[in-house]
C-alpha cells in the first residue's frame, strides 16, 4: 500500500489527510474507487486521472484500484486531491519514489493533459507543512505563494512530467521566487485632500483610523460619505508581517490570492446591501470565509446601512466584540478571524432629505423614524463614532484660497504615531481595550469621572457605550501626544455618541 499526505481546512485549522493507494487482484477490467467520505469533486478525480495516465502512455492494469482518504469520518472536498492521488498511483507503478514523496504535503488540481493548475489553500497548506516538518508540492503558478510560509522545501511543477523528471534527476525543479510584497500604500490615486469641507467628518475619520474604531456617517445623498470612507485606507498604517501572512492565508483559503503577490495592503471590502447572510458571514458547503473575514485587518464598508436585511446586520454583533466568527454547518464547524474596522454610511430617511425644508417629503419625520429603526439598538451601540455629514455648500466646493488642506500622507503620519503609542503602552490598539486594561490605561480623576457619569446618565448611555467613550478619549489623547486623558478629550469623545439620533430627534429603539 502507498501512503502520501495532503490537507483539508476547516476555517484556519488544518487536518492532515492520508492518501492511501492500494492495487489488488480484481476483475478482467480496471476498477477505480475513491472512498473516505469524498465529495463529488474528489470522486471525479478518477476520470481526470485516467486521462492523465493515458496522456503519459500509461494504462490502469485490470486490477482493483482503491484510493482511501483517511481519516474516513472527515468530509473531503476540493479538486486539490487530484495531485496526491495521481502521485500515489505513480508510486504504485514505480514511476515516482514513495519514500521521497511521503515527506511532502501534496496539493493541486490536474488537467486532462497532465498540467497542474491553480487551487485554493496553497499558502495555508504551506504554513501548516512548514510548522509540522513537511515540504510541499503545489502547482507551479503558486510556488511563490507557498514560499512566503518561510521555508524553501517547495516543489512547484507546472506539469506531472516536471515532477517525474525532478525525481528521476533529469531536470531538478528550482526553488520558487519569493512573492512580491509592496511597501507602498495602495490608494488608487485617491487622497483625503480631495474632500472639500467636512472638517468634522475628517476629524472623526482620523480618530477612527488612529484607534481602529467603528464609525457611522449619517447625511443626505452626495454629502461625501462614500468618498470619506474610501479614503480611510489611505490614512491607515501599513500591515505588519504577521498581519500580511494572516490576511493572505484567509484569501488563500477563499481562492482570492494572486499567485505572484500577497495581501500587503489592508483590505477594503465594500459590501452591497443585497448581500445575503452567507455572503457576509461565510459558509456554503465548504464553509468558506465571508466578507467580514475577508476584511480582517482592514475595513468593512457598509453603504446604505438601513437597506441591509436586519438578520444580515445582526451577524456583525458577535464578531465586532470577539474578533472572530464561527460558521456551523451539518458536517463541519469553521472558525475564521474577523477583526475588521466597520465603517457604515446611511441617509437620514428614505429620500435622504430630512431636515431640508425645500426637499424633504411630506411623510417626514415619521418615515425617518421607521427607516432608522431598521438598525437595532445593540448594533448601533457597538459603533464607536456617530458622525453627521452635512451637505457641502457650493461655495465651499469652488473655494479657491491658499488655505492648507491636509493630504492623506500628513494625516497618516499622525495616525501612525498615535498607534505606535498604543502598541508601546498596551500592545494593541485602543478599540480592543476592555476590562482591567481599560481601567489601567484610561484612569479618570474624580472630576472627569463625575463629568462622564453625568453625561452618561443624561444620554441614557449603556455600560458598553460608557466604555467606548473612554476608548475614544484615549485615542484622542494619543493623537495629541498626551500621557493621560483630559477634559477636552472626554468632551470630544462624548460628542460622537448619539443621544436619541442626533439633530434629527429620531428615537432609536432596541
């Protein structure tokens, strides 16, 4: 019996799969069976492999060929089992050496002509292989992806013949190149300086970036909410090596990683309001990551927030607190990291003109109350910064003065400095401050405590909202370079929490 190794993934957790090949006496014609709780894509490997063997001038003998994927009680899915099954058969034919291939994790889909084509999870499989003392054999186009795992024991053949020639010593496969990792900020030629006016909103955006806080912008159509959100990525710090690797693994599992580059820029996921709960949370038969995991270490932007299905939005509540999401299915459970920064935008009412006497509809303000109550109170309570974005005055749009307008690079320098203070002080950003650490790193004297308590009582603030005020104040102090939170920091932080629903007077119910 031949035994080689591959892997499957449940979320970020890998399970080693033994690919066992046994050829035994059988009938007058070849019989090829794949067992071990394999799905349709895996079972179809049999036909693909028959054609590959034929293209190599080999034929299955008139015997019983059994491929067992062990452990048998774990569901196997994906076409990446093609290559390990084919290699096992070639080992049985003495074309490839089992003793050498058994030291590798093998992953790859095989075309009918023997070409080894791109598959999902290569980076994730390479990381697991490196940690567990294995090399990895993967498609040639993904060798650079596997290389970022930190080792060089990688074989990346483009064709089955490349693998055969390598082990026969005729044409050894080279070590793949390291993937490209850009050190520049991806901005698509957009800059914060292009946003005219909106000084209050830009200030809130800077605070959100500095502390990793969630933010909700409310204003009429065309006031610049989407424009502001899209420029958040231009003022965020670069990702660390650990963040790049973790984010790239998620995209590798989802099949969205480019074979030549890594996710070296913070993700910015703009989700349409028609998206389903599965699209947002992840799932499906393979329990793939959804938008909130694809936004890990980056930004999740939800425009037209009340237009989302309420059940879809409620999915956000748990991962916003825990930084991860569990997807439960009948045959598997998958857990993905989901530490994203939520930026949301909405109109104050269906027509968007609430408060404008010339344009608002006759149903105001009742229509606004129903519209805003589509968003639950508990979800709104988890959003740190609530900002009103007013329509820009036409004179402001065409203003041609010599006044200084800050660029993204200028704002980003302050954000990076503020974040570095947070990392030095507590080891993580302020948005995650909680419990004893919150009391330790945001101490308030008697005067500040009384001020905050009075404001919280008058605003009907929850305990969660109370703590979020302290986090925001800590971030504002960090932007000033102050060692402790002062009255001005606390007052500004309180201004970003809604009483009922800001100036519109719309009472938000739970």
